[in-house]
C-alpha cells in the first residue's frame, strides 16, 4: 500500500464514509478553489474595479464545474457534488459582479 492509499483509507475511516468512492485530493482541490474565489469577489466589491478579470476564463471555469456536477450525478454521486455546486455558485457570483461592475 502506497502513501496516498494509506492516507485516503485512514481519512475515509476517520470521517466514516465507508463505501464512498471519493478522493481526498478532489475534496482538497475544491476547498482550495472555494477559499480563493472570495478574495477576488471581495476585491471587486471594495474597489468597484474588474481590471484583470476575464469573463471568458470564468465561464470556462463554470462549465468545468458543471461537467464535474454532471459526472457526480451520473457516475459517482457523493457529498463532493455539493463542493462542485458551491464553487460553481461562487464563480457565477464573481462573473455577475464582473458584468455588473463593467456596465456601471
């Protein structure tokens, strides 16, 4: 058993998700994204400026999260689905702020 399997197995046992086929690394990635996007949102709210933001980039990110949601619904429906939804909503709000600020 390698280190990654060992860590994943022990974390799964600790939070009692036996039978669930989740990846701790997928969870950590989504949590990192969920914590980083609010900094962009806060900056846009404080400065009322969206210089340097790319709406195309944000749309591509949202599409990626939608693909993750579809995958979770079709093939691996577990609690990680809610992290994809949370991230999609956060980035959608940032995109909304972009267009709201850019118009004004």
